[in-house]
């Protein structure tokens, strides 16, 4: 209900005062009732009405429910700092993290099962549609629109293009925003913007010069999408080992884009992933599967046993996941770290420009 203070684990007193009306805060608290923070608490047996009316079993136990996105994150026993990226028509980024860093552009929830963890979520309108537009433009330019594998030229071009379009270190980084639909993060109209960024002096210039369109855009669109994820998840990961920068332990890809090895490779280069990048195959039922896992944990856990421990013991990786790309690569990851700074500058400049033209 957005009256809950996630950090404090209690209703927010100021918000209660705003909503209480003449009856007062204490009366509203009484009506709202206590909130159990244990996502697997036993709330009692099902009422006899449901047994007689709908045929439920008499030993059916009631536990707290959760939402579709929190249930999806439970479809895989994510460890802290693991990340899941859904690459469909839109893009969704989910992470289990011990760090609470709310921002107007992101969503933070209490983790649906595990005390001390939070669920971080990013939602974008532009995902597969933006990639497909550039894919089609490349096929049209090469005269191969009817090719058997429509992604073959896009993939080849992406892998043959140097990171950030830099053929040598002194070249500026090519970066852009490609939004066939109005975007949520950042809040911008549909459009395309292309920039050159020099990390040495921090200079940023909007330009179409030097861009071989649409060929340079294949890698640029993938980089743009994952740079946005890295920018907005900064501070939520920890170092996986001495001398290594903060990054996810693993990056799991789901959705149609997870089948694309070129996209997976760039994802690992930008986001890292000390254990690598994995494709997760759970069909279209991740939400239902996560809810079922939650029920198993609630009913069968031992005293103090976490969701990750119980489900992790039964999790058979070989049935569900496949490593499809390397994660952290020293030097490449750091280069993209410099690109993130330019990407943030680019977004702010475009937002300012668009604000001034409205």
C-alpha cells in the first residue's frame, strides 16, 4: 500500500498521519493490523468453508502470498549480488541484494523470503523491439532480409565491432540512446541520440559524424541497454574476491534474447559476473514455479533455514541453466566502467535538451 517503510520494517509514521484523517493514527494502525515479516509464516489451516465449497484438502496450510515479480526472482535460488536479466520485448532487471539504495527510477522491495535482503528491479519499455529495428536495418543494407537466421548479420557485426566502437584507445567512445517507444528509464520520448565521448577529458559531443549506420549501431544498442543496467545497479554488488571490482556473482539471462550468444558476450563484458553468464530455461512459468518453491520452503524448512539453503540443496543446475558466456574480463570491464560515466552524462544532457524543448 506504499505506507510501509521498507528500511525500518514498519509503517511510516508521516504517511500514516497524512492518511489517518480525523480518526487518528492509532485507529488506522489498528485497522491495518500487524504485518508479519516472515514470508513463510504459518497463518493457520484453511477454513472449513473452502474445504466443503471448493474441495480443498483439510490439511491445507495458509502462508503469505507474494507478487508476480517477487515470485519470479524465487524461480531461481539467487544468491546475494546475483542478477537476472529478462530480454524480451521490454527489459527487466532483477537482483537480490543486501544493500538498500532507493531511487525514483528504480523499484526496491523487501525480499519475498529472506530477512536482510532486498529485491531490486528495473523496468524498461525498450528491449527486443529496439534491437530488432537495427537488426532489420542491417539485413536490408546487406540485402539479406530473407536470410534463414535473421540475427546472423546482427551478431556478426556486433562481435566484429570493437567495444564502444573504439578501433584504437585514442578514438572517442560511440554511444547512443535508441528508443522506438517512449522510455521509462530515463523518462524520454521515442527517438535516437548519438554521441562521441572522450573518457580522457570527459568531453561529450552529440554527432552523427563517424557513425557507419546501421552497422555501428548493432553493438551500440546492446551496449546502451547493458550500460544503463550497470549504471543503475552501482553500489548493489560487492567484490567477489581480493583485487576484483564489485560486480554480480552470476548474471542469468532469460527471455528470447537469452538465446543470442553475441548479446550474452557483451552482457558479460559490461555487467561482469565473476562466475559467468548463464541462460536460464524455465519456460513461461517462472512466476508459478517461484510461488511453488516459496510454499515448499514455508512448509518444509527447519528452524532458521533460509529459502536459498533449502531450495539450493534441491536445485539441479544441469536441468535449468547453461553457461553461455564469460563474465568479468580484466581491462574490458574497467573500460566499460569509464563508459558508464559518459553514458550518465549523455542521459543527463538529453534529458536537459528535451526538457528545454517542451
